[in-house]
C-alpha cells in the first residue's frame, strides 16, 4: 500500500534553544489608556538573569551578547512564543507578544519592536529575526509585553530563544509540581523564623481578631510587597495571602479586618519612612495593629546603611496604639539579601523576624532534598512567582500559628529605652509636599508650579489599578530661561532633610542642583535610574536643629527641560 507524504519536520527542533520564560503566568492588567498589558522588563541584566535562571546558560560569552541588540541578533535566530489560556473559554483569544528594543538616544521613542500574534491555544508561534524590519536605532533589549484582547484574562507563557549555528545550550529539565501539603514543604517553612522575639503585641492582635474587634493589618516594602511577580498582582501577592490566611487562622470576620498594602517598586526604607504617614497611616486616619516591614532586598542603596530602616521600625513601635511589627526578609534569585545587616534591629527591639532566604535557599543547592527549583519560586531574578508569594505568606503564617500555640505569659517592652542597633535619627521624619507642611516653614515654589508630570503608579491595598505615588509634587515644566527661572526655596527649622526626586527615562527631563544655605550639596540626574520612579537623597543631616534654606535650581543646560520634586522628608 502506498504511503502518503511524510509531514515536514519542525525546523526549529534542529536548532539549539533555551527558555527565558517557562509557563510564566501573565494577565491582562488594565492600563490608563484602556489596554490590557503585562510588562516584563528585560533591561538592567534581567534577560541575562532569566537565561541563567530558566535556561541554565552558564557560557559568559553568550550571556554578554545579550547585553546589546547587536549581540542578541548574533546569538538568536528565532524566538518561539507559547501562550496557554488558563480558562478554557479563552483558548481562541489573541495574546500578542511584543519585544521592544530600546533606542540609542531616545529610550522608548526609537529602536524597534518585534511583534508576534499568538492565540492562547498552547501552540508555539515562531518569529524569525531576519524577517523583522530593523531600523538601525536599536541599542539594547528593553522589555517584553503581552497584550490581551480582554481584561483579567490569565495565561501561561513560554519564550524560547532558538540559537544561530555555533552556539549551544543545555537540555531543558522537567520540573515536578510542588506539593505544598507535604511534610517536606512544612519542614522548609519551619526554617523561616529567624528571630521569635517577644510575641506580646502579636498575641494582642490575634486576640482582637478572635474576639471580633476591629483590626488593621499593613505591609510596607518594595516591589515584592507591591506584588511584582504575582498574577494578578492584587490577589496573588504575599501580603494579600497573609491577610487571608490570618482571617482563616483567627476566624475573624473580613468586615472587621482592614488590609493595607503599601509596597512601591524600587524603593528603600529611606523612602519608606517618608511615605509611611500617607501610604500606611493615610494621614493618621488609620492605626495599624500589625505592620509587616519588607526592605531586605531594597536597602542596598540606603545611604545610611540601616539607620533609615531602624528609624522606620522604631517609629511604628512607638505609635500610641502599640502595633506589632514583623520584619520580613525576602530574597533574590542569587540568594542575596540584607538580613545579616538588619537582624540586629530585630534583636535589639526583640521583635519577630521571618527569613524567606532561610526557608528556601538551602534546598536550591541540594538536588536530593530540593522541594522546588529556582524557576518555580522566582518570576525573575528579583521577584517571586505566585508560588513564591504563597511561600512568603506561609512563612509568616507559621509564625502566627506558633504564637497562637504559645501559652507563656509576656509583657510589652518599653521601646523608648532600646539602645539603637544601627541608629534611629530619622524616627520623627515628616513628609512635606504641596499638601503636607510643618509649623514655622516658608516655601516659595518659584518656577516649580502646580503638581504635574508623570507619576509612579502603584496598586495599593486590593486595587488592581495603579494610583499615583507622591501626587502632590512640585513640577517644573521646562518653559523658562536662565534669566526668568525662579528657584524652589524652602526655609525650615530642622536637623535633617531629604529630597525625593522623580526619576525618568525621558530625554526631555533635565538635571537640578540642591543647595543648602547657599552651598551645593547634591546634583540630581533623573535619567541615572532610567524609569519612572521616586528616589530619596539626604541633603542635610545634623545633630542639632537650626534654621536652613534649601533651594532647588535647574542645571545651566536644563532650563528647557522638566523636573519633578516629589516631596521632602524633614526631621525637626
């Protein structure tokens, strides 16, 4: 019997390849323009980290090629993209793949974007780089976006790089599902308590919830607390899961338990201590009973080496309603965090500290005892997956269960008498912006007029849509000359001051100089960080309070460019 023609072999199968994303969960998050997009940033070493983490690439020459678009094209011949709808009814929906190459001079405006139309049916679509119309302005691989046809759609995506001849990649290793009900998982979680401390205040919070009294649970931190890596970000983040687990453990009525999420991407405790009164206390309308503090992976840039962190912790502990504090130490994919720097704060104030690093990092290094891979825990090199966020919540809930089972009698500590472990000189810092001011203060905004300009958008509390951070800023539009420009001037009696600047990647944003009492103390460049983000800088730090004049002046080459003063932190 004659046989029909053989099906052609898939040519991509002959090429060596590796994944940078493998069944990563993404969702159609609504944007201000009404579109539904998941952003995945590849710049700043993120794509190289993904190649190491997901693709097991160790060849440094290959990794270096991924730093630029030119090198990327030498390495990669084709890109395979697979989109699999989580809900069966979404299988025929389109989820388009965009890979934007940032421009050489204009980061977002130039360069070019690869586009691949995909159906969410679990079939791989392939984009050939040679068939893309490159414009020659490309500089570096910038960001991957998945755009959805409808809101709240969730999908699992995989992105694979097929390599040009001469390059090799290790075979892909299968991953076993993680059993969160196993004894091994439970044993891993038990390693999380780094310092148990005095549970008196935490016991009081638990008892209030059990009695049906009003309780407020808050979490302040960086992008992990904001929910980065969690899909959807407002429901799968660790703080939401901890809140829901707390309700289950205590039997509390959700109507009686307020949840506050105050995580902001890219922010250290140096900024957290300034925004605490707005993002957590809601201008003193809220009195949290329990505050989770998560800055162990954000504080590398803290100018004070931990003084701001301890100042924030002490400020919370000294609140009139005596809240409980849990210090949460998250971890990066390379097992790095600052828990060794920060644990003395937990020890000095005798408060609980929970280490995600202690819980998970050891098992990544032991194949025989491995409960999950790094790829299963980490969404990227910085942030956890949904599973990772679950583990973080479980680590804290284990602490709550231990406290609930603890029958010892405890008394509250007097935190006013604690000898600082690192320093507490910013404990009384106050936010100053166009809405918040201090007694005996004079502000002349000069050319920095009404609040405006781009803002960092943050999903707060249970919101899925971002709201502006530091909304009451001072904004210079860039429409003055050197002769007509009037500086921002603040006269204030204080001993310390920090300025918060809005970073940007827009070349139309300029540089500024900060002067204190006529002396230049800071040169601020919003383009140095390269994204819409708030950065704090200390411009004054003295032991005694005195009258000072703080001015912000545009650099000589920046009068035709914009600049945003997000606010100030002042210690009087």
